C-alpha cells in the first residue's frame, strides 16, 4: 500500500453512484427524482451533495443520508461526504411524483419484488463458511415472527436451500396478469411464511452439473423477474461463492439490495475482509453487517474452544466499518437441523439458535427493519403518495389486463 491518496471521483461518477440510491418511499432513484440539484467534489475528496426532499422533516431523511454516505464512502478517493438539505417547491414535487409514477409502471415487469420488500443478500468471500445455513435460519426466524419471507437460492449449481428447508416439490408455473410466472414453494413457519425458489426445485440434485453452462446472472435475473413472489416483507438471497458478477447483476436489477457478509473467525479473514470491501466497492451494494459463523466450539463441559481461530468477524466488521451482528458457535444441531430440513433457529435450543435469534431481532430492530408497516412511514410524503400508490397498483393491473384494447389513460 502506498500512502498516496486515491483520486477523488468526478461529479459524473458521484451522480452515477447516487443514481443507485432509491428513495424508500417513491421507489425511484434520487437522481431521476430531481432530488440532487447540486453535487460538488473537492480536490481533497470531499463530496458535497444537496438533497432536495419532497417534504422537509421527512423521517426517511436519516435513511437517505445513510444510503448516500454508505455508497459514496466506498469510493477510495472519497474522504468525506457532506449533505445539505433543501425542500422541493410544489412544481418540483409534482414532477418528482410523475417521475416516480412512470418509473413504477416501467419497473413493474423488471422484477417481481415489491417496493417495500427488504432485500438482503447473504454473501462471503468463499464457500463453506455457512452462508446457506445462515440464510435459511434467518429466513425461518423472520417467518417465525410473522413475516412473509422470500428465499432466493442464487447458488444456481451449488444449491443447498431445498435440503436445508426439507423442501423438494417441483416448481409450478401459472399465469399472473397475463404473464407466465413461476410459483415459489411455500412453507408456513410460525405466524409467517417462506416463499422459496431454487434451481434445486427444477433439476434433480444429480443433474445439477448440467447447469454449469447456464449464465449465472441470467438465471438469477429470471428468478427475480418471472417468479410470482407476492407481497414480501423480506427477500433473502443465498449468494454463490465468488460472487462478483451476480452482485453486479443485483446492483443493476435490484439496486436496493444490501449485503450481509458471513465469515469465519480465522485470522486470514483480513484478506477476505479486503475482498469483501472490494466487492462492495465494485457493485455499490452497501454492507449492513458481518455475521461470524463457526466461532469456536462449546464442549460438553461448557468450555469454549476457538477451533477456527478468533477475531475474524470483528476484524472484518472494523475493516468495512459495519457492525458485527453476532458470532454463531459450531454446534452439531446446526448441521443436523440442516440435514432434517428443520432450521435450528426454530428450536430455540442452544447457543447457535440463541445467537441466530438475536441476529434476527437486530435486523428487525435496527439493521434492516421491515418497510411494510404503514405506521412507520406515517407523517411523511407517504401520506400524500399512498393514494397515488394505490392508484398505480389498480391502474397497472387494469393496463395489464387491457393491453390488447390499447387503453392506458393518463390522468
Ligand atoms: N455453526 C455451525 N455449526 C456446525 N455446522 C455448521 C455451522 N454452520 C454451518 N455448518 C455446516 O457447515 C457446512 C457448510 O455450511 P453451508 O451453510 O452449506 O455453507 P456455504 O453455503 O457458505 O457453502 C454444512 O455442512 C453446514 O451444516
Ligand atoms: Mg451454500
């Protein structure tokens, strides 16, 4: 490493990054919504961004601030991000709304993931660290608390989600709004439900190798577009190892995807940390937190044995400046739960299940709280826009139903 500082980004590059920041309410990126009237970059790498809110005092402000800072700070040449706030006048506001409205219509066929679904991709620098185990357990934990949780197995030829959830039915297709759609396999857990899609439901486990020729990103894209996901609170994506291009695909198709990075406590994690930070930088997907897995073994005497080293999760979390969400110990119940299709988190027995439940609670409380609750968005532009939202939904359905008759009235 040289001590020379990386060159600051150009204003165009900053704008490109900002165009991946989606206003959580309007569902479009802040640049096309006209929310970024001014951007300045100093030679020292300080970026000043003026953010023009639809309504000042919007509670989404903190969220927008976080996204803008997170995404800009991954650029090595950015030293500081400063946000200046202003408020739209009524003309600007109605322009923003019609942009959001048009985009909502265009976007409809792009992905079948609802606007208020929290999308979390579980990734790691390498395989075998427990990504799939963590994915299905967090998904089951969220469902157990009453949420509707999609699980997308993006490990197209190394799928393990079907086995870990004890599900094997072939996927069926049906017509939704005049388009053929894949129906996810459903499993009710507690008060909630899992909606699961995996190539494991398309092919026999032994023929999975034949999928090698298939373009990974294309398969993931197809799952995002052509699955009738329904109204999800969360979508958890089990990422394949070595995920560069799949992450790029996600950043393009579902730019609001955030990453949870799973690592083991081995001290070699420093290098993995660097790789994960690089990945995030290339794809501009923000990392929300680190989960350490296989953090030692608690023997029958209650003694702790750090089998795979110590401190890797913390080191990674510090290197990329995100919280360590939890350290899951090695327990045979994690593996046997996987073999039986019963995620250990549901047993609520043992330290591994306990830690996983704590991680789920942290996601719900602070790290990735559900966006579906109307109350939470109350008092903001949402109030005005809820009516519009409803209008798009019904109008979109009408338009889809009437595509042949060529109707599509603008109001
Ligand atoms: N905390 C844990 N304790 C014991 N076994 C675990 C734990 N986490 C994962 N495993 C086991 O390790 C293996 C790899 O886990 P998996 O979730 O498939 O990793 P990845 O998806 O990253 O390749 C599996 O056999 C799984 O049952
Ligand atoms: Mg896996």
